[in-house]
C-alpha cells in the first residue's frame, strides 16, 4: 500500500498544486505507483491470482486515462509517459 507521504509527493510532482488530486496526470501517476507495487508483489507471490486480476484492472484503468489525455492534449500525454517511463 502506498504511504500517505508517497501519495503527497506524487500529487506535488504531477499536480497543479498540493490539493490537485483529481487531474488525469495525478491519477495516472498514482495508478502507476500501485501497478509497480503490485508487480513487485507478484514477483514474490506468483500464484496470487486475485492480485493479478487487480493488476490487470489497474492497467486497463490507466490505459483508459492515458487515451483521454492523448485525445485532449498530445503534448501533455508525451510528457507524462516520458516522465513515468510507461511506454517506449
């Protein structure tokens, strides 16, 4: 589980201000952090299929948000995927 301090750091880095938790960039960054944590968990626990399903759902949710950002602001999309290191 992502700590409160880590979430605050992500919001500060990707948001417009400290209270900006709803913008797509912040939501995508928070999802990416949860995906990283679940990926590490599944490396240690390969038979945890319930968590694997949750990971797939998070990836799908992030993909949808990325499509939204791509449709509305291609420059923000490119900056976001480069900053998060999501795609090549």
